[in-house]
């Protein structure tokens, strides 16, 4: 059974930093592209970042480019999202997702809430 | 383009069929068979129900079907059931933004 468990969410002040983690199990982690998708309160889904199985290729939405960085540790079966220079508009539930054939988001974690506020 | 366009809401009675449209451009839906659909019940994570335009993952009921014509993809729910009441999102690969989601559609079972 695929399991994705996010952690690291919380309250942070504008301009601050936070690192989300996603512990994966139940599949071949190092073979799977992974991604982060967020959902602001009462809003729709927004793709944030994706990474290839090896970690050599990363992709970020324009809204977070230069501020967020996706990475992975295949030895620990863990995905990360380093978020810097956080803004109020980054407030959202962040979902970790196992991707398939880098075309779609196959499985989703339960989400981690990030609140950016003073 | 910031998001694919979906109707805010659709509704139907139990047993009826409803169709949700997802309109993009030639940079995404129109050029790639990489459209997927997600079901999100209140307070829960999204769940994949259709991938690559018309394929259903294992365990998804066959009353869910997908199609595409030009720049518009569609999700049809046949034989609507009360548990189908949820938000639905489409998504597509994009040559401009890598991935793009739809604006979301709330399905109400009357």
C-alpha cells in the first residue's frame, strides 16, 4: 500500500523559511517522480514543484521559482520542499504526491498546513 | 495561462449523468493526451480517477469516464450516486507551465 506522510507544516512569519518533508513507503521511491501540490483555503489546486526519480531534474511553478526548492533523499525514501521568503499568499495545505510517467499525480498524502502570518 | 477553465458547479439527481468540461489551450489540453481528473471530498486529499484522458485506475467505478476534443476535455459521471458529491479537478501537462490544474467543479447530488 502506498503511503505518503507529510510533516513540517506550521505557522511562520512573512519572510521566514520552512521545510516540508514527505516520508514515502509501499513503492519503489527512487524510481518514482514526485511532486508537491498546494491548495489555499477555499481555493483550487495549484502545482508547485516536481522532481525526477534520480533527483537530477527539478521543476517549479513561476509563483515559487527562486524561493522554493524541491529535493529528495532516496536512501531515506523522503521528499522535501524547502520554502524561503514566504509570503501570505503561500498559505495553503501542501500535498505530497507520487507521480506516474511524469504525467499525473497518482497518489496523494494527507497534506500539511502552512500558514504565513505575522 | 493560470488555470484550465471548468464550470463552478454542476448538479444532477441520483441515477442521472453529469458532464464536467475542462477547457485549455493548444499549449496543454489541445496538444497532449496527458489530461487527468481528481475527486476531492470535503476535508480530504484529492484522489486520481482518470489519467491520460480516458483511463481509470484500478478500483475506480466504470461510471466515471473521460474524453477529449480539441482544447476541451470532459469527465462524465453516469448513474450519479450520493457519494459522488465532491469537488472535481482536471489537470494537464503544459508546454508553458509544466503542469496546470482546472479551476474546479462542485458536483451536487440533488
